[in-house]
C-alpha cells in the first residue's frame, strides 16, 4: 500500500454500529474511517448479511466455539477488506470513463491536493493506458479500515463452565481478531492504559516494524493530554511497539464516552504537542530501537513516522485549516456531522429525525453509560424512552444478553451491568431496606434509571437500517453525538459533507455557532458548575480539586488571549470569531464561587 494519503480528515468511530460498515462507503475514495469491534454478534450478523448480498459462502461461527469472539472479528474484517479492495479496483479501472467512480474519487479530493495535481498531470501527459494503470496501482491511496478497542472494556470470560485465561478477555480477543485479519491498517486504542493488553501486542508480528520502517498494523492512541501520550508511548516503545499516531480528542466536546480532563483545554494541549513533537519522537525512538535490538527484531534504519491528529467539535473548514496550519495537525476527525449522511453511517429514520431537529439542550452529558463514565446523549432516543415507566411496572432495566459492559460487583460476586434487570432489582430491594424518605428514594430511582443498555442500543440502528432481525435486542436505539451536532440540521450527501469540510460549500445554516475552542470552554464551565452543585459535604481535597480545575480553565483562557495576539493575516476571521466568546466566558468563570 502506498504511503500517500488522499485526504486531510478521517471519520472516527461512532458507537458500535454507526460506523461499523462505513469503510464500504468511503475507503475506495481514499478516506479512512474507524470500525468498532466491541460487538462481535453484530459483526457476525453483518457478515452473514453481506455474504448473502454478494453471493459469497457463509459459515457461521457458533457461540460454542472456544475462540468465537476473535474468529468472528477476523472473519468480518477479512470480508470488509476484500469488499473494499474490490470497490477500489473498480475505482482505478474506471479512470477513462466519464461520470464513473474514478471521477468521484477526484471530485472529493481537496482542491489544493498535490495528489490531485499529480494525477491530473499523469492523465494529461501520458496517453498510454497501461502506464497510467500501473501508476495508479502504485500511487493511488485507498482509505484504511481502522478499528477501535476501548482498552478497559476487557471482561473475563468462561467456556463450558471454566474460567478462561486472560487472552480470552473481551479486549484481548478483539485485539487478536484484528491481528489475525488481512487488514493493513491501524488499531485505535481508547479509554486509557491497560498494561496487560498492551503487553499482549507483543504476541503478533504485524505490530512490529521491519528495517524499512513498514508496520502492517499500526497503533493509534486516543489521548486527551500530552503527559498521558508520553507515558503510554514510552511504555509501548519499551516493548518494541511504535505508536504511529497520537489522536487528541477533546475531553468533553466530543461524541460517545467523555473523559473530562482536569480543566485542561484543547488549545493548550495541542500547543504542548506542537512544542514537544520532536522530543516525543526522539525519546520514544531511542526506547524502541533498544527494545527491538534486545528482542532480535529488525531495527528501522531511521526514525519512524509519527502523526498527530485531532478531533472533537470541529465543524467548519476554517477550524480544520487552523488546526492543520497552526498546530501542524496531520488529519482532523469529523464524526457527528456524518450521522446526517445516510450514505456513510447507519442511522434509522426515527433517530435521524430526532438528531436533525436537535438543539443544544437536546444534546447532553449524561450518566447513561453502565461503565460509570460520562456519555454524550440525545434526548428523545428510543432506547431511553419509558425506562421509569418500566420500573414502576416492576420490570426495571434490560435483560442482559450481550454482557459487553458488565462493570459492578456491588451486589454479586461476578460483575454485572448497572443497566441490567438483575442489578436494578437488587438495587431497588437495597433501597427499600434503607428506610429512605420518599424524596430520597425517588432521587435514587431516578439516578438508577439513567443507566441504559448501550450494548443493544448502540448497535440497534445498524440492525434497523440493514433490515436485520431485531427480535433478540429490540428496536430501541441509543446514539452518542457530540454537542457540535446542534449546528447541523439537514440531510447531506457524502459529496456535500466533504465539500463542507474543504470549504467548497457551507452546511451550517445557523449564524450563532461558537468557535470549537469557545464551545469546549463553555461545556467545561457548565461541568464545573455541576461538580460544585453535586458536592454535598465537601472536604478539603474535593475543594482543592475544584480550585485546580478552575485554575486550569483560567490558564486556558489566558492561552487563548495570547493566541489571539499571535494570529495574523489569514486567521484574523478565526480570531474575531473566538475572542468575544472567550471574554464573556472568562467573566462567567471568574464569578463562579467555590464552596468553603
């Protein structure tokens, strides 16, 4: 595969089902996207669906197979790889045909793309068809089929009543499923460090570089600060594993699970990566080369490529351009806006309508996740409707069949899910035994009812769109858009969204959308207010943490003020867009009083 890249953006993972087949729609045009491999049952159902659709043989992988999870993931990814490569060959074969796939590939490229100019020169100056085909085979980039694993979602498993070794834990099996696939792409590791899982990478040759620096399966770390990136990068380098990309995501101005920083804002974080990029490469390279020598593995002749990418709340071509030009970002993630592009993401009709009509207050930071991590949610989603009514009817929670997010041992020896009927019945029984007042009891019930079965909810839309059997999981849909979704309100074609990203058209009809940095700051201030309100009996440590949080936000504001003074010329409009909001938010933040 060529090292060239066609586009300056990528499509991050969204839920377990929303981007599960996105590569089939975008990879042949040079656009990379990320597939969740958490839900092996969904992957197995889709593999059967696509096998029948394309008249391919399908042999089901039974739950009674010891390594069924890893095998299902491998089988699905291999099928995806084969189908995308076939589509990509069709793109290259059609370069002489007007209006065909190759022309679409060219139209989607950014106008300033050097690749686009290079292709046009080849087509204009070389009339020999065979030569052009050979050049395209060697130089035209296909988008990668990257995969995502939440590192901490690593449940232990049993087989025929016996506990299995940790290699069969959920995240380990998913990693093995990817490692054994034919893909030449990246594994995106998110949700923090899992040392045992990181160590498991050493079992697979595809994660190691050769002498030329080629790595068949690259590692991408999703991070929210430089310190975490450096710690994890060094940890892996000592094992001979190179981190090819650090993917910086806003702590709260993002979709899906949200991991709030200690008040550290995206601008200062990006600045730190910009300032320390060379040191990061040098420090981790030294550790990597020493580890590879110790392991008697090939040592690259020179430092390996390292990319810094960013995502979370980006919504305009100006924001993308600023991230790339000022901070040196290699690629920008565009997630939530693509949920309004039916050609790219699996979103059912009901959810699509609710999503398109959503305003700021409809997109909220919830307590829905059974993992106890904050989760960006959409009011009115069909999975959350009627949960309180079900509790009153004596049927709380969901029947836990997938068990992908089991996380608590509060009432049981084995972990169970806080959104499950088993847990919620036990919780209600416990609450009733405590002689609480009606107000206290109702408050606890309300808190409990916020937990949602994301295992089923985040895959349901893909079942509905592809007309798969929903009997086992129901049709209730959960969805996890970021706050940026409020400013996109209409269905868009694939071409229109790409044109919006590159500034060739504007899909945002509203004129009051704040700059991404100002929006993130606003969200963090609201989060700080919530943390203060939730403190019932604050101790000195809690107050110190809140003071530190506020101090970091103020430091971030000081950074943005200094940044505005540095920005000249082409970014004047960007500066004007952010400054008024930052000034207003600074006043609001200063007025917040901590408890004493």
